[in-house]
C-alpha cells in the first residue's frame, strides 16, 4: 500500500515542510518587528507585502498543478 501512495505522501510531506518554513519565517519577522519597535502602520505594510508574496506563490502553485502555467 505504501508503494501505491508514495508520490502522494511525498507531496504531502513537502507541503507540510514548506508550511513549517513559512510559519517559522513569519514568527521570525514578527519578532524582529516587535524588537525594533516598528509603528503599527509600517507593521501593516510589511505584513501586506509578505501576504502578497505568499499569495503569488500560492497562485503559481495552483496554476502549475492544474496545468495552466
């Protein structure tokens, strides 16, 4: 059974690894913003830029998996 689902398990493991990396980076960025005492407006701008980059990566992933890109 494990042989049949090897690709699916590998893909799931890789996606979970990338999710862990994104969460770790988000926590690190949040820590840097708090320690440097950035104002709320600039903190919003930083998170907006990060969310835009994550959204772009997610869109690319979806397009590639569906055969569009």
